[in-house]
């Protein structure tokens, strides 16, 4: 099948670029002693996770149990759930994964989390595994002080939970546009994580896992003493949101194929709207940058830019999403391409797995 035979809007995934991005990331980490546990929230596709594992990733990171269940069904792991599991229903789903022999650790930040894991273990006869999330400045979840982290680690050990280490996330760096200030913020966040590491080591609870970092902070985190692994995910496809923070290293492998349905004097209209393309991190652009997705309604996009005068109804254009993660979550399949040929279709099996 050729690209021009596809119906639109649909997602195109450039397999050569995906493999190149994977190789680039593994090359960046070579010799650092830091491992990669890529985040599944970007591809949400077992076929992509398999490529990452085959290239040397030590496991996969997830945000939701639904994602973990998709990976488990595909026989992929080990899995780190970088989120708290809250509520009896979800705890029992976690225990069900453990009963299947799935190697999965989840994040805890409080006694409440530990109490729920203990209760789940008693109901199921399984042994949970956990890392302690620390707040490294993002002001989301996480233990606030090294002393609190030490206390929680002791509780995990005392309760018979497999204590594996700690994790932090410097995601607040995305709000800092100026590079020097952003670098300082990342270094400060990683230094905060290491304060917790040092306190744990002094207490005889040295963490085996110290997990941090999104794609944009990989170059710093991979050279930070104490860090053992990175959770970077966006690199595998790249997008317009991340590109300015780590410019030129990764290629845009994911595009949305859009059909022009109307052309006016100063703008054109495409057949992709808010139900197939997200704009939570800004506007999307055509691959060559000459067409901007200026506005989205439910099923229409308003296109502007220098190339509008050359567009015709029925013409196809490829758009690079500003935020790949939230765009792909609305779709069910990737059309895998090499050049203009579609060589495969890969289900986005974890799309909308928000539970």
C-alpha cells in the first residue's frame, strides 16, 4: 500500500526514523553507566517497546496500570510504574499482574500507599515491589524530605515489600525557556534526588534504582553521579514540544496525514480537528514548516502560512504534532512507513488506557 491510498486523518510512523532515534539514545548513554527504561506513554505500542528493549533498554516505564497490562499481555518488561496505585480495585489489578509472574514495581510516596500494598498482599498472597517517589521540585507527588524517604524505605522493608530504590522527575524544566536557567533547574532537581540517595545510604538503605529524567534532560541526567536509569520516552518519536529543548538530536518520526478540504484566500481547512490532533502544547506545523495549524475545532483545522496559495482541495499534507503523546492517544493504529510505502500497521494497544 502507498501513503496516497490511506484515508485521513491518520498517523504515519517512519520506521527508519524510529530506529535511528532509538540508536541515537542508546549511543548517548553508552559508557555512562546509566541505563534506559523508556516511558511507554509515548509509543503506547508493544511493537515499539519491543524495538527499545531489543536495542538495550532494561525495561519499560508506565504511568497507568492499563499500560502495564498491555505490556504484560505482550510479554514485555520488566515494568516500573512511575505513579501511585490507589484504591482497592487498582491494588488488586496490580496483585493480579504479580500473580502472572510480571516483574512490576510501583511508586509510593506515603504511608497510605504502603498500607494499601500491605492489604493487597494479604488478600492475594503476592509480594509487591516499590520505589519511593521524591519531590525534586515539580510539586506534584513525592516525598518532601530525605528523612521522610528514609522512614518510608524502612517501612517497605519492615512490611516485606521489595524495596528497590527511588525516583524523581524534573518535568518542571519544560516551563523554563532560557537554557542556562533550565540547566540550573535540572541540576538542582537532580541534586535534590541525590540528597535522598545519600540519606538512604547513610541509613543502610542504599537504593538499587535511582530513576529520573525525561528526554529533554537526558544529557544532564546521564552524567549525574548517583543516577542509575532514565525514563525518557518522547525521544522515540520526537515532537515539536520537545525539540527546542534538545534540538537536532532526534528526528520527527510521527506525522499526521491530513486532507485539505477547502482553500480560501488567506487560509485553508483540513480534515483533522481536536478529535485527532492535540494542541495542548501549542500549534502544529507541516513537515517543511511552511503550513501552520492555526486553529482546531472538533473536526476541522485552519491552516495558514506561506504555502497556502499553493494548496488545492483534496491535497494531502503531513503535520508534525506539537505534542505526540496526546495526539497518538486519540488513534488506534500507526501506519508504518518506509518512504511512501506502508509496510505494516501497528495497533496503539495502550491508547486511552488512562485507568
